[in-house]
C-alpha cells in the first residue's frame, strides 16, 4: 500500500475533478430556478438556521464578509430574502427568507436531491455512506486546525 505522500496528490486531483463535475451538473440543474450554487448555499443555510445575522451566515458557511454581502444583496434583489432590523442593535440586520425564497429553496432542494441521485447512481448505498463519512471527517479535521 502506498503512503500518504504518494496517495495525497491523487486524492487531491480526484477531489478537484469530483467537485468540478458535481458543481457543473448542479449549476446546470439550478439554471431554471434562476439561482446558482452560491445563492443556494445561503438559502439552504437560512432554511436550516432560520433568520440569521450576516455574521452567523459567514461563520456557518466559512465565507468571506464582502462575498456574503454581495450574495445577500443578490438574494434581496431577486426577492428571495429580506433584511430586517434588530431592535436591540440598530446597526445589525437579520436576513430572512421571503415567501418566494422559501418556494425557491424548496424547488432547489428537490433539484439537489435529483442531481445527487443522478451523480451517484452508479454507487451503492454503502459506498455513499463511506464517501460521506470520509469527507465529513476530512472537513471536520480541517475546521479544527
């Protein structure tokens, strides 16, 4: 068996290629909804967390502050989120899904499930669980350091 120094670059390349394939497929699937993966990520986080500050979204998604501002602006312009005042802090704003945002998120989640089913059709459930668990471990380890 090869050591990590030999296998690592192979895994890195495979991760990049897998990401490109999944991103391209998901991007194409989201076109009819008028959103992209970046917007879906924030909609999904808001669906999971409920109304949140921009700071919480930045932390949750490990995002750049200026990129998050642009993303929330894009979502607001599309009528998918709204900024709400925080009574205790006049400077802070809560980002919340609108009714249109909730509908878009529901459609995008259905699209994500369909896309995942297509992408992983050749893998059996045990392989998918192993892949998920391995990637979750890898990601968690990176967040701890």
